[in-house]
């Protein structure tokens, strides 16, 4: 009998109940509490479901789980949503483009259901030193691969200004309350956005702002190559409404494609700097 180890916290805002219902719908009647190192998988259908992927003991445990043949599913807040804590990102191995998730034939429909209008792209030259540039700082959490370096935001602002850009604004992470509204308010006063791997970059693409990411991976990293609309549609396949999670749909989609063992990245576009 396969089982799942679930790290999602019981607080209502993180919808643990939806994950439990979804797992039971897939036949996982054995759902265990997360205790690093206490349980080990017997095969790919044994699941370790974690919130983000924190470097240190949690990341080491996840790596060992995969080495022993199990599947690690990394969850996080959704990349694009009208109401906070309604959609959750889910992928195997890593998150925010550093892992794998299935790209279904319904990708465009999944994006359309989010209810966002994709606005015309602003024509801003990378060499325009008068452009208003928004730099979104991050909290430095995440895996060894995906966490932002200490002091990344202020250092990027200084670098841009040293290169002659006159209007550079640093936006600190706004926290969990009012985050979506704070992001949109800042984007209204920007011409382009620089991120490590923040979800504000996804909203910026929707609003028509060019985005530059500096992390090794990012969920919409391929947008200049595959096209903005395609990148956003692909992104929508990597997140689910909590009601979808409760039906077991994301687990069923992942299992149907062998859990993507072990996905090295949904997007493999290279990072290109404009500074």
C-alpha cells in the first residue's frame, strides 16, 4: 500500500484539508505527518509533499527520498491568482521552474479560467536609461539552487544605477497580507521589472512589462523565446485551485506521466542579463 508524507501546515490558509482529500481520492488512505528521516519510500508512488523546499535538513531529506526511488512534490503559493491563497503551485523535485509538472492540452483554458486580460507589451528599449525599473527583493528562502543571495535586491539596485539607469526602485517583499494589491500598485509605476524568481514577474508579464529574472530557473523563464502567451499558459498548468486539489486532479495528472521522475526543470531557457 502506497502512502504520502504531508508537510502542508493545518492552518486554513494553506488548505491542508484539500490536499488530504485529494490524496484520499487517489487511494492514499495512509497519510503521515512530516518528520524528516522517519519514513522512506518503496517506489515512485510513495509521495513526500513539502511546502517550498528549504535548504538544510528538509532539502537533504527530499534528496534522499528521491535517491531511494520516491517522488517529492513541492508546493508553494500560486504564481498568478485573483484572490490570495486560492491557487497553489505543485511540481515534482523543485518549484518555480526548477521542477517538473505536466503540460496538458488544456493549458490555454487553464490560463483563461484565471480571469486575467493580457495587456499589450510595452515597447521599452533595454538601453533606455530613463526607464522606470522595479527591483523586487526576496526573502532568501528556498533550496540551494533557488534561494536568492543575501542582499541581492540592494546589490541589484546599486548595479543598475552604476550602469546609468536613473529611475530604479527597490520593492521589499510585502509579506503575506495584501501582497497581490501591493504588487499591482508598484507595477503601475514601472516600465520594466527585475526579479530573482518572484511571482510578481508573472503579473508583470500579464500587465505588459518586460521581465528579467536572475535565478537559475523561473516559472516563465522562456517567455522571450516561446512567446508571452505560451509561457503564461504553461505557467497555469503548474498551479491548481484548492478545489481541484481536493478532487485529486493534480496527483492524477502527475501520476499519468510517471511523476516526471525526476524533473530537471519545466523550463530550460538560459538566463540573460540586460545590465
